[in-house]
């Protein structure tokens, strides 16, 4: 059942033109399709169209009823000449579509999700990204239920019909693969605005939501306009249609979708106002709006030849949205966030049974490959090429890429080739990054010969074995490196070193005093660095490195080493960490947003990733002990930080965001130390907040405690927001992330709460997804967490396989735990695999996770 990259063949038939006619209704929709088909190449194969769950009513070729075979998700039609007009009529039931792929209903709105293979659930078609067509789409629907009818491209005509119905027609002049098809029908209102492109064309912008949500669309609109201007300025990319629409829906499997001219979004990445969205939500809205908009070039104008090339559009577009967000806010804090996400999601993936290259070699179900590796490691590969070429040559490379491949379906190789051709820089070896899975490790040892004023740095790399890839070749690793004089703090050198071989020696002259190594600054490569730097060196760097990311990193390393020592030996000296935090906290030159990020301890899961056998309880205990010592020893500093960052009226600015962040972090340390009056402070923050960041920050701290304030706040939050699904998600999440001993049982109880909706992916992720990220609770020694997850996966799979399958990798970490836990996790995987009628999605994830 696996599909292999090596088996790629060009399509046998092309479909230059498509006309679709939708007779829309939730319970029954009729889809008429008129395809102009052209034989591609010298062969006599029949036309083969994909189709899944379609009720076929008729098939015509050149206007006449035609011979055909309808079997196994395909319609085969013999065609005599090299061109024909093929018409099909099918019936589907959007209201019964719980998979949320194809045409489905969400809160009374009819909408589509076609990437990767949802279009075949709408009509018969060669559902592959290298078949590009021009679309003309006509929709008919009830005028009251569905007053707004949207599709890709530009509207051309509309009118009324009898029976209280109406119709609208849209055309999209740009040939596109069917995964970019979209339509929306619903009772929607728009925030309308416009953007004038640099060549002077006016683009009508619309953000479509349910009436009550219109007041929450301002931030998305500002973000969209900023993204349009940024792409013109930084990549020279201009928008190409007269209209750009975004629609928000409540039921959505992923974040959002870049359908040509008609982006469809999970409402959580559109709706934001101070009362309901945190600063992190605001940032995510801006990032996702930009991401989907940027796909108009990196994804739509140039698309993917096949799904193995997914990172061509996703890795590149994630890199673009990261650059955009860095430009808009604090670049250092953005880099910290991105690296944190990479380490939390991608490093474990790369180290486990589901490890795969950025350009995979095979898959069973493509939906399972929308991974942190394809997206986030993919973005890191683009970032490395950006630093190898430099901004200017990189831009020349992307210009050439867009120019050369506009209107076509391209490969990752095409991208690398364009960068190479435009820059003259050889990327032959760099391509290994696309084909080899596993996170490379770099061992760096620095020795100093004071007498000769010389330092020597030995760098050695290994790329670990991963499933199906036992032996690896070295990859080119760009490492930003600096050396500092231990006493004076003077910087000896600061440069980009390219580690290409397995081992490389570097000599530095003129190094009189003992040098301290700062390496992988800005996280210039997605690798794990091993050094033998002493505690004092890390403390030095955390205070004095001039690269903010490197300062953060040194602090993290110091904390991590302290925690790993505490877990493995039962105790550790907390002083160095406390002193390093004191330095950072009291440094007036540092930005509060940066301070807040760097004084946070690594997560329990991250500590676990650095142990041979993860001991969740010991990690939790050690981390809590360190947290309370930090809170205790620095109590007056935390109180001062809390007071100085105290709220004025809400404002969404980098400074105000930084202040809010630091405030909640300070509160967390005071709570951890059981400081006098801390729960009351938290409750006061909760009650007086004029924004969700402060309110959720307070609740997130209280929820770990055993206080009456905890109950008060949880109850009040529910009362206030029970009608708002996105905020109610937070109420579930905050409890799923609680560090209390009883969380596993609380979560199981919440799954029986009337507001826990299995059909809504956001709600499932808010409780179950968040729970699996809570290492201590999920890995509760009783095994109740595993059992709960197994039950959830098996309950959700028949409704929504993609959402179910995404919960499975948490069980795939069984090798990392003790025998007892490992066996219990495996037992859940085996139970899943043994379940009749399991989806292909869940089957692939569970069998691969079992190994
Ligand atoms: Zn994307």
C-alpha cells in the first residue's frame, strides 16, 4: 500500500480546463464536472480519475453517455482520440462528512478542504498536484441559508433562481492543481478593505466570518496587509488577482489552507481581540495569515510535482513567515520560539520510529506527512541556504526559481538548482539534508595554548541511524562561532564556519587569554551541539554573549545540565542557575520579553529528551525543586519584576507584550516558591485583567496549585466564556497542562464534560493533544494516561482519521521509557492496530510507531 517517490511518472492525461456546477445543500449536493482532457505523451492508457465516496449518476464523453468502469476509488473511461470532453455527475453529503476533507459543513457553513487528497471526495478527477487546470465554478444554493457564495479567483456573474435559491459564478485564470480548489457557502459577513500593489493595482480584501465575530477580524486584516507589503519588499512578489478572501470556520483539521484567492482558516488563526486572545494568539494569527498569503507564490504560482516535494512549498513558506514575524517584532524572541518548537516537536520525531527525511521516500497516507520535519526542519534547511548564500544571492536565487518555474509543478531539486545557478555556490552536498533523516550531532572541543596565543577547535559530526537509513554521510553544517576572552569579555573572533567533513580542525591565532566558545549562534544549524564547557563558561555566556540567542541558549544549557544532574544523582547545586537568572533579571539593558524567555526552565519533556531512560516523576520533582528555589532565592527580584511590569491599559505592542510575559513568568516563580500571598496576587491578576494574556497567565499558574483561588478562577473562566469555543478550548488546555498529581484523572473526567466535542478538532487537541504534551500526567505510572489516549484515538478514528492519527506519535516514544511504561504504551499501539476498520491514517502511524 506504500507509495514511493522513485515511482513518479508524469500524468497520462492532462486537464487544461474544468467547469464545475454545484447544486449545494448540506444533506445532498450534486456536483457536475466538465473536464477537457488531453492525452499526455505516446500511450494508449484509458483516462483514470480518482473518486472517493462519490455516488455516480452519469458519465458522458463528448456529450454522449459513455462506457466506464467505476471501482475501487477510481473511474476508468476508455477514450479513443487524444482529446475529449468528459462530463460526470455525482452526489455527495457534506453534512455527513465528519472527516472534514472534501466538501463539509461547519456551523452551518459549507466549505472545502482539498489538500492533500480531498478533491476526489468532491468529484472524479486526476487528484495529483502536477495536473494544473483553469477552473470555472458555478454554485447554486438556498438564498437564506447560504447568502454568500465564494470560490477561487474573481466573481463573474450571479443571479436569482426560483424556489428561494440563487447562483454565483467565479473563474480563476491561473492554472492550479485541484488541491487548491475551494468554495464556501454560508451566512457570512466580511471585514472589507483594500490593498494597492506596488504596480498600482487595487486588490479587494475580505475576511469572512459569522456575524458575531466581525469585531475580532481587525488584527487578521492588518496582518494580511502587512504580509502583502512585506512580500513585495523582501521577495519582490506581488499579488495577482483583483480579490483576496479569507474565511474562518470553526471545524478544521489544521491551521489554514492557501486555496488560490480564497484561503480557508481555522477560526483560531483569524479571530482575535484583547478579551479573548492572548499575545501568543495574536502572533499566531499574524504568522498564519502571512504563511497562507505567502503560499500564493511559494505553493500556488509554483506548486509541487508530487507530495514527496511537500517541503518545497511548506519549508520555504514557513521560513518566509518566520522572517516576516521576526521583522515585525523581536527577532531574538521569535528565533527562541521557533527553536523551542523545533526541539519540542521535530527533534523527537527525528529521533523516534516516525523519523523521515524532509523529502520522504515513501508514504502510506500523505496526510501523515504534514509533519514538523517537512515544515520546521524544512524551514531550517532554507534558512541554512540563506546563510550560506547571504541575503542578496539568496534573493537572486528565489527570483530565478519563481521565474523559471512559474505556472508549473516543481521539485525540491529545482529549488536548490535555482539557488545554485543564481549564486554560483555549489549545493551538491547540501542536498543530503533533504534525503537523510536524523538530527546531526556536533561535538566541539576547544583547547587553548596560552604560550603560543593559539586556540584549536575540533568539530566532529555524526548523523544517527534512523528507520530504513542505517548509514549516513556527513552534511554541510553552517555554524556561527565566536570566542570570548574569559577575563575581559573581549570578542576574539566571530564567523560562519562550514563543517563539511566528518571532522574538521580550526586554528585561531592571537588568543592570549583563555577563550570561551559560543557556537551555533542564532541556531545557525538544526543540530545538537555537545561541548565540555564548564558551568562558569555557560554562566559567562548567559550574561555577556552579544548574540541574544546564544545568551538564551547558554542559560538553557546551564539549567538543563543542572536538572539532568539532579535527576541522575538525586541532587544538584542550584546556585549557578540562580545567579545567572539574577544577572539577567537585574540587567537594565535587556528587553523584558527576552528576559522572560531566558529565565524559563526547559520543559519536563525537554529534560526527558536528554536522558537515556525518561523518569517523568524524578524529572518533575527535580524541576519543581529548582523552580521553587529560584522563586525563593530571588523572591524580592520577582516581586520587583512583577510590579515594574504591571499593567497599564491593554496595548498590542512589543513593549507591552514583553511586560505581560515577564509578569506572568514572575508570578509563576512566586507561586512555585509558595511566596506569601502569591495565590491572592494571581487571583487579583485574573480578576482585574483587561486582556486574555494576563487572565490566562494567572489561571495557568493557579491551576497547578491546591488552593481555593484555583477553583474560583476556573469556575469564573468557564462562566464568562462558555459560549466562546476558542476560549473554552483554553479552559480545557490549561487543565490538561496542570502539573498536579491528579491531572490524569481530571483530564479523563473532562472528556465526559458536555462541552467536550469529539467532532471538533480544536476541542480534541485542546484537551487530548495538550494532555500528551504534559509528560508527568500522560506518563502517569498507573498507565491510565495511555489507556485514555488509546480510547480517544479509537473513538475519534471512525469520525476523523486525520485528527485521530495525529494523536498516535505520543505512544511511539515507548522506547524512551522504563520497561513497565514501555510495555503499556506498546499495548495501546497493539490494541489500536488490532481494531477492525481502522483508517489508513491510524494504521500507518500505529504500525510505524510500534517499529
Ligand atoms: Zn503551508
